[in-house]
């Protein structure tokens, strides 16, 4: 059991006999060590059940180990640890001679653990093989979810798509030890230059004055600015889809006919989409754009899963799974289960 906010984790090892001890063997004893290897950690194990089995004895022994990561004293520290239990068996043979059998060890590669002291105020750990999923609140911010679905599903790079095995790669914020020298704001300035929406947003772009009287059109980009998938991320920094300007992206805008009925249209004032673009730029309500990510991602999702720079994750847009992204023109009506 791991904790995202602690340098301690717990491991359980269960020994279950699959057959009774051979009558010719007096008894079998085990030494079991719940090892933590490849990193600085210390563990202490307590057992419920004896580690000795005699004739007709099929009891179960459960060992609980508390491991402590000891490498977090330095700022920016991180380590990858592996669980590698080791079991040594001893058989008592007549006349009361102890014979040691070869030791067996296992390494749980799929349970690789990474500890860090980089994310947040407390050290914590995650399973490195697990890729979390960022899920849009499609009911609340349907326009932003529609934009993400459109770009993820129709463009050749499919940023964030689990179906196409094309994860989003996290870009750490400016003030973090693992930031590579390029910030999300730097990327955003390429695709959504400051003041762009005020000058260039489609005139039918809808705002939400009933929620925020100061709401105005804004610029939403996908893939996210805080990612290596962002087309604002230069190739020299490891960017995957670099362009020189947001003018090269697929261009849309979000409007509404009545309250609760949102539409995402291509901007007919510009060149029609080719669906060979590497990014999406959409004019939409600033409230929707900000609410679609905002603190829910930076302090919630990325903190909960302790995302470090270039960690992969998936993007989900509920309500659009049934849509056919291969048709032209692309048409889809969001459908949410009740």
C-alpha cells in the first residue's frame, strides 16, 4: 500500500502451502525477507503465523512489512525502488539433519515504485508503470471537452489518446526542480499569444455573463500548454509537435444557441481544417477554459499522482466515446449517461 504524502509504504507477503509436508521430512522452515532494492529504504516485518510447517500442516502465514524511504533528505531527491522478496527453505531430514534448499527471489517489475521529494511539501510515492487519466468534466465544460476530443481523435498525433497509445507528457511548472527550462507559459505564448482572443476571436464566440459578469472570449489550446505535446514546445526542448505559430493549428470557436446548448464550429473565416494539423486553437469562454483545468489539474490531479517532468498520462472526454472521428465533416452530439 502506497501513500502519495508519506515516505512510508506497506507490503504484505502471504505464504500458502499447496500440499502437505512429506512424512519423510520432519518439518520445513522458511526464512522470508521482503526486500526493497535499488534504492535507499529500510523495512521491518512482523509475521502472523509460524514459518514452520510439519506433517499435515497447511496453515497460512502472513508477513506485513513497513518500508521507509530514506533518500528524501535532499531537495529534489527521487529514487526508483523494487520489491524483491526472497525466501529460503530449510528441511529437517532424519535423523534431525537440517538441509538448506536453494533460495528463491522475485522482483515485481510491474510494481516498480518511485519516491520523490519534488512534488508538494511532503515526500510520497507512486507506481511508475501506472498511467493516470485526466477526465474532463464534460457536463460542466462541454465546449472544452469537445475541443479536446476533436483534436485528440482527428489529428494524426492523437495527443492523450489511450486508444492510439499516444499519452500526454507532463511539463513541470516553472518553480519545480525538475523543470527543463521551458515553462507552460512559454508554450502558450506560441499558440495563444497574449491578447489574441480580444483581437481575433470569432464574433459569435459565447461568454457566460450569468456566471461571471467579466467573462470574455479566451484562447484554448490542445494539446495542453503544460505538456511536451504542446505545439508551442520547441523540438530543442523535446517538443513532439512543434509549430511556429498558433495560426498553423486547427481553428474552432465555441458558441451557444440557448443556455446549456453549446456548439463547437470550425472558424469559417480561416482555411478549412485539413486534419493534418498538429494542434488545436479554439476561441471560447474564459470561464470555461479556466474551469476545464485550473486548480483541479495543478493541485489535484498532478499532485495526487505526483507527476514529474515528462511523466505520461491519458486524457478522457466522457460523452464523446460514441462519436465517429473519421467522417468528414466531423459531426457529433455529446451524450452523457444519466
